[in-house]
C-alpha cells in the first residue's frame, strides 16, 4: 500500500476528482515505477475527462505507456561496465557469454561466485577483477587443462560461447563438488 505522507510523494487533485498521490522522479527509483503505472490507471479510472481523452487517443496512450515501460526497464538494467581481468577467456567475450560460462562453472562445482571472486568490502560486492583468491588462479589452470584435453584427445578447440558442448568439462571430474578428490567422503 502506498503511503501518501511519505517523502517524495505529492498529492494531485483534478477538478471534480479524488486526490491521488504520485511519486516524483519515478524513473530513478526501481520500486516506485510500478506504483506510478498503477496510479496512472487509477487516475484514468477516476477522472472521466481523462478517460474520454485516452479513449479517443488510444495509440498515443499505448505508445506513452510503452515509453514509460522502456524508460523504467532502462533505468533498472545495471550497466555492463564492470571491470574485467580475463587471462584465459577471450578479451572480447560478450557479457552474456561470460555470465553463461561463469554460471556453468558455478553449477559444475556447486559453488557461488564468492568461491573464486574476492569481496570488495568498500562496495559490499564482489571484486571480479581481483586476483586475491587462489581459487581464481586454480580455475584458470583448470580451464587450460580442460582446453588441452579437449584439443589433444578429442580434436576440439574451445570457443567459450554460451551452451558450448565439450567432451571433457568441469563437471566431468568435479561432479558438483568444489574439490573432486573429496567426492567419496560426501556421497552417501
């Protein structure tokens, strides 16, 4: 429920209609954008003059709402300017392919991102470019080993694309464990 008395809201009143609260700077706040759209529909349903205008100009209304949706999406999509420190993966790898490959590694070893990536305490986030954790260098060595095995024994050159199928992958040995030599201790 929207609190009409919270900071950042003002009350708008149309002639002959009820007062409706509307958020300021809706496109800058992720959560408030949805409230803005809901309140637009409330205003349209309450004010008959606005309703008549919108019914006559359906195309304009639809395009306007679509513009608001796209502005809201653009305002909530994080930037792709995170630092990179790629030594084995191609320097020009797309963010989608990089995220897919990292997601695969995470599933193959049953670990989270912080298993290899160091924490940036100042930003309260992970520092993806940092080489502070030894697991990151071990991962690079394992990536080279996997590439060599696939090339030497299966005549396959890894291209590091999303959904790539290899004869030998991380899962081949790790089978969902960060340290494959400990698999026998954890299985029932």
